C-alpha cells in the first residue's frame, strides 16, 4: 500500500478506472449510469522574467535565457 507524505493512501492509480467512475457516479447521484465529469487543469508555464509561454521541458527560457524553476505541486 502506498502512502502520501501526509500519511494518506495514494489512490491516484484508480482515477481512470471505469469501475471506480461508475461506483462514484452511483454514490453521488443515487442512480446507475450517471457519469461524473473530472476536470483536469493544466497549468500554463511562463518565464518568470519575460512572461514567455513555455512548452514545459525547457531548462532555460528560449526568449531571454533565464533558468526555469519548476515548482512541485504534489
């Protein structure tokens, strides 16, 4: 069993399982066949110096040369 740094169970491996979505939909709506909408947000990366929009795999900004610092969001 995998735990997060806060001591909670890490259940991300089950996020895209259709059986879990069906069970969650039934729990929320009270009826079978309800599908939940899972919104996944993609954070747009921009250079902190010149606000150039980055692809995400750069180590340095192609516009101004500033080193890109990526933040951990887990």
